[in-house]
C-alpha cells in the first residue's frame, strides 16, 4: 500500500515531485504532461465554452499535502491555493496525527435537498394531498434520471413545511434525493422542475422557486483526530489550544477567522478537484450559525491521557462525477491522485484536510504566533515581487530570514546590493 509520509518532499525538484506523485497514484505519461502544461490544464478555447465573455484564463499554484492517513488509507492531497504555509501546515498536522491512527472520518450518504415553493394554497389541505400522492410525485421525479433509478438511487422522500413570512404564509415541499457520486445540483433542479406542475395540480397553488438547497444537512461529514500531547508541545500547549478554541466558540469575531483557517484546507482541496466551493462555504457558514450565534465549526478537547482531540463536523456536498471534473483535465487528475472511489470518500478527505489545517493554525497561534512560520514561507513571494530572478530568490530569502526582516522593501534593498 502506498505511503504518503514522504520525507523532505519540499526539497525535491518539480520533476522529482511529479515522479513521486506518478508512482503513488499510478498516473500515466499523459497525466504528467497535462500537469506540466503552462496553462494549468485549461486552454482558452475550453474556457470560452465554460463561461460567458471569456477573455483569458487564471492560474493558481497546485501543491501536494503529504502524510495524510484517513480511515487507515494513505493519501497525497492535491491543494490549489495562493496562500503560503497552508500546504506545509496541513502536511505537518497530518504527520503529527499519524502516531494515533491519523484521521477517522464518517460521512452520510449523498442526499440532496430540493425545494419547491408553493403560493396561494390552503396549506393544511395541500400537505394532506401531497402526502396522499407521495409515490406519484416520487415516480415522476425519478423518471427524469434513468441513471439514478437503475442504481437504486434518486428521489426517496417528500416532506412539507409551512413557512410564515412577512408577506404571507407559504408551503415548502422538499424532495430528498440520493444523487450517488455526483454533487447533484443539476439532477435535483431537474426533478424539482419536473414535479412542480403535478404539485400545482394537487394543491391548487402556484409554484414559484424550484431549486436545490445548498444547505446540505443530509450530507454531514465528521472527522476526528488525536494528537499526542508531547508531539503537540506538552500539556501547556494543549491547554492553550483548547483556550483558543473556546475563544472561537464564544466570540463571533474570532470564530470567523478560526473558520476561515478551516476553509483554507477545505477549499484548497475543493478547488483542486473541481468542487463547488461557493456552495461548500455557504453551507459551512450556515452550519456554524445553527445555534443562533456564529461559532467554531471544530471542537477541541482532551482525552483521559491529556492528548488533544479535534473534531470537525460540516455539511459537505461534493462529487467525483459530473460538473467541472468532466471538462477540466487537472481536476480529473487531482481526483485520480486522491484515489477517491465515491463522493463519500472525497468528502472524508476534504473534511480531514480542514481539521488538519485548523490544528496547525491553532498550534501556531498558541505558541510562536501565526506570523513566524507564515512569513518565512511568504518570503519567497516577497523576493519574487521585488523582482528577484529564480537564481537570486534563495539567497535573498535566506538573508531576510537570518535578519528576521521579511518585507518587500528589504528584498528590494538586498536585490540592489546583488
């Protein structure tokens, strides 16, 4: 079985890194050629077919987080992000989690929620009519996806709720749909639109909005990891990290930044694998507010031995088929690198990465502060921004770190001296 704990991966050349990834994930030569292309996998012609009014493409760094063991399986985790230190931090956290078994993650089935808004109806009577005709509605919905029906998936349940608003009371009919290994937006919307005329006929009302909800509370994922207290830095650091978590749990200003750190990991993997990052962010933020106050998405405690225990639970709608994965070759290759065989497995990987990133950010804050490690890694960006060539960057970075003076102005001064 492949081992993701690769020593000094960051010191390897690009060719050496690609060779490690190729061997780990059994990539083809064509895969490697796609990763080496300067356009990031998307030509303008392809981009022009993806969005309206295209005039170019926009690339971001693609890196690999090492050391991940999730549900007893090793992963190299591709991450697309422009922020320095995130990939290194996730890799470090994954390394520290390994001695206690890595990350344990459980995920719900891939259920999507579709909503149909019904106006101008006797709501109680309408609910009775819909309940009486549930099977007919489900059959009509499932007739719109032969693929899901053949797999034993598709629309499974119908629920109704009365919603009192500032304008008038309305009926909301919800379809619960097993979308399999897809994110499921398109099939959910199609089913909602297809059953709307029947719902109008049954209720005597008018349907207005017919669309999925991105608040995917029937696709929950929960990741847990134990970090040995000594590897964390001792009992005091463990306690300080729990104090930091309590700050985020009870203060909305801290919670927003705390959760942003979690999303650094989650969205970086989502970007690499072609997921809908906006839907992921929206659902996570709604879940963070479920108590009526915006709070930490993660939870940190100690076990009976004093080890640090982290848990992250989020609603997460992702897929390994459909969407951008079908058209973006690098997203397809990144999914191949992960070896995710189901949407559930993809959700487990992404959530574990979010928890890893949260651990590293909190540990940095509770010890040396976030800037020490971040700025050391940011120094390369600053040297490049100052105009340093590839050959000059390492020397300038080393001197700025030695002086503990990491800034673009200092990089420019050193560049002039060379």
